C-alpha cells in the first residue's frame, strides 16, 4: 500500500483492540484446526497489529514462543504493553518488519499465523 493510504489506515484504526475481522473465539476455533503442533511450538504472527490474536495464541499455547511482526511501531508497543499485563512477555517477541520482506530461514517456525493481515494480503 502507498504510504499515504497506510497513514490513513493506521489513523482510522489507532485505538481499536483488533485490526481485522474476528474475535478471540474465532482465533481459538482456527487454532483448533492446526493440530497437531509440537509441545513448544514456534509461531510467527504476521501483521500482528496491537496483538489481540497474539495474546490468545499465547494463552492457548502456554509453551509456545511467538514472534509477532508489524510495520507500525505503535502497534508493537501496544502489544508489548498487553503482553506484560497478561504476563506472557517472556514468550512474545514484537519485531518491526514488513510481511513482504520476511527475514527468517525456512523451518524457523512451526506455525505461521496471519489473522491480523489476511484481509490485506488475501488468501
């Protein structure tokens, strides 16, 4: 998206708890379809926004380590704040990165999650 469009997008959605469709129950239902997962899965949450789904993943998968990426620093800061409140910050790493330029080697993650970005990137 063009920079101007992204600025409007971030402005319009700045105080919303979730930057996409769905809710926590939707996240749980989708996660249930991902079994079996390793006992301590490594998860990449692409386009995490302020982390609504990231925190559900952390709650449901108590031994998971989650790398959550987004290009908007205020979202990442909000995710870090929420993760600290939920006491999962040791398992959630927020990184500023574009979903179009992932810098991870193959097989780094057991699960790729894109709930917060699916409506932007499509299926």
